[in-house]
C-alpha cells in the first residue's frame, strides 16, 4: 500500500512530539524507527496528531480487546464492547 495522505493519531504525546518537533527529546529506544518514519513522511502528506485518551477510546478499546488474541473479525462481526464505545462516541458528537 502506498498511501500519500495519512493522518496518524495517538494519545502518546511523547511520540507525537518526536514526529512534530526536531528539538523534542525522543527516547533512544524508538529514535531510529521515528527517524525512518520521518523520512517517509517528508515524501508524502503524512501528519501526526495528538488526541487525548478520552477521544481515543474506541481505538484503545479495540487494541485492548484484540491483544493476545489470534483471530480475524468476520465481516459485520463487531464485539459488543466496541458497539457500546462507538454508540457512546456518536452521542458526544
């Protein structure tokens, strides 16, 4: 896949600052990976946005649900916990 325009969102402010600010102190454990991604981002319209955990609940819930599981969702099969989170987000709009 060769996406030219991508918006990456994360609730990890330290990580987002690594991408947005060259003067930011990027942890050495991820610096090489971040630098590689920055090179790719310069060639494309990639942006990096911080969102607080409250606004990232659906993604957080999905990762929590899937961590440690070895399967793929079938089309149309959304876990009930995710349906509740999505419905709650829609109410907030």
